């Protein structure tokens, strides 16, 4: 295999784009929470960058992409990225370390997605422990099962079952969404849920985050082609088409149901479209992407209200957007997939029957159940040992102050303003006997 500089540049650039998505997620989630939780919410995303990077370099890459053990996990042959510095370490048409970097960014953002379900009420130490345990026990084996392909000797989902997941609908979004549901149940409802207003404190931050996510997602999807060619171009166009249509789909439903089209709805619709097209961006046509996106926006808009009907407090709608969106996008391959697209599978609407639909359904059911179960048990163990749910008085005070001794904004209250005015320098007298503020005082006074 020969290294192609253009492909290497595209994969490394895509890795950087996906890296940007986690700070984008921090802004997106941070804007959606109340003012007393914004720093903690953003830190929950940022800490995954540090924790998962260490895990990935030490053991994660090896367990995900080095060999195969039982079609569910890799081996320890490349622990510490052993042997991957050599010039002959090539993956496809890029250095293996370029692939290592690209896949690392997927491993980082997946657990970060989960954090939105437990906003306002989780201890920081509990979250870090969960990220370590869930990444080791769930993400690495699921990613191996989905993406390690070896002519029938690789992962059971992608290589044996032949379920399609181009860039992470099953391995990332449904996987994280199932874990998010489990943690929302384990940690319970926020104090005042359904009673107190819990509106986003900064919609501009939400829009900024959504924009960064949309931008980075081109690396997420088109970068998964692992080369700068037709496949990357197809997935790029499909990603844009589906996301735009999903915004429209979400806003239509929102307008019909609630009478208004909102900023939060627009941002959420974009993310729903990005999630849904992720597994299918290499399997559908651009027209199929438009149909998929429009449906995903409408479906996810309706799905976010399920938490009120079913009684679980998914703070930032991770289940409604990522679990439902990832599931729908994956199943849509079995309906809208066309052999003319890079993934080369025909769905039901293209004469392929229900075979591919069945494969997609089985893969998602197994991954969803596994992720939910492990996350539930892990969450319970953490809560009973080091503590996962904040104490009631700490939650009322605010997780930012209690966990980090910080606040996002420093407001000058009325007493502070009076104090500032009372301590102003004396006004200087002019030659004609009038007074004016001193030079130091300026217009700020």
C-alpha cells in the first residue's frame, strides 16, 4: 500500500474538524442549561478530550482496530501505539497514525454526547469515572464490531452481519443515546423538573455550538471516506442536504404544534439532521438525503416530548435527538439505500427487499440494549461508591459553584453599582466655576 499525500491531508484535516465538534458541543449544551450550570456542562465535554485521548493512546486504538478477538474486540498487540511510528505502518492510503488521530476524535465526542442527559445534577468525579468505564466497556467493543472489517474475520456487525454504519449512527449516536437514557434514569429527575422554568440561558451560545457542529460534521462524515475522492464528495453533499431539510422539518412541526418557529428548534433540527445522515451518508442519493433529513427533523421534534410522557428527565434531549435520530438514520438505509451510492446497498424502495432493513434493525437493537445495560450498572456502581448525583442543597446552589468554585458570569448588582458610584473621585472644578468628571472617571461612571 502506498501513501497518497492528498488522502493523508484530507484525513488529518477531517480529524481536526471532528476535534472542533467537541468544543462545539460544549457551546451547544452550555447554552441550553441554566446559568448556574454552564461551566460544568462545558467542562463535561472538554474533560472527555483529555480522558479519552489518554485511554485511546494507551489501549483504546489497539482494542478497537488491532486484530480481532471473537468478532467483538481487538487485542493488545498495538498497546501504546506500538510499531505505528514506522514508515511502513500504513492504513489504506494514509499513515496509520493519521487513521489513529481521526478515529480518536470519534472516541472523544461519543461519551461527551451523553453528558447532556444529566445536566445540572452530576458530580464531576462521577462523570469522569463514567467516561473511563463506559469508553472501555462499551465504545471500544462497539466501534470494533461496527468498523473493523477484515474479509469476514472482523467485527460481527460490519463484517459478519453486513449492517452499514458509514460514520457512526450505531457506534456513536444510538450508542450514546442508549447510555444517556440509562443515566437519566439512574440519576433521577432534576429538582423542580416540570415545575420550575429550565429554559436555555443563552440561545446565542446554542446557535454558535450548532454552527460549529455543522461545520465539523463534514469531517465526521466526508472524512470517513478516508480518501479525497468521490465517496467524500457524495457524503459531503448528502450531509449538507439532509441537515438543511431537517431544519425545515423540525420547524414545520414546531410551528404546527406550538405556533412558533424557535431558535432552539432550528439548532436542534440541524443536529437531528446531522445525526440521522451520519450512518446513511454513503448509502443514499442527494434526493434520498433530503427525504431522510425532512423526516428526521419532524420525527426528532416529536420524540423530544417523550420524556414528559414516559417520566425520565433527559435534560438536553439526547435521547430524542441522538438515540431516535441515529436509529432512524440507520433504519433508513434499509429503505432509501441505493446501490449507486458508495455503500452499494439497495433498500426496500430500490428493490432490495427487507434484508438490509433487518440487518440494520438487529445491529441497533443489540447495541442499544448493551449500551443501556452497561451504562445503567456502571452509573449505579459509581453512585453507590464515589457518588454520582449531587446532594439536593448542592443542586439548588448550582453545580458550577459547588463542583468548580466558579461562575460563568460576574454580574455587578445594584449594591455594587452604588458602591462604585460612592467611591468616585471628586469632580474637578473648571475655570468658570462648573464641575465635570475627572479624567480618570471618564464616561464609564
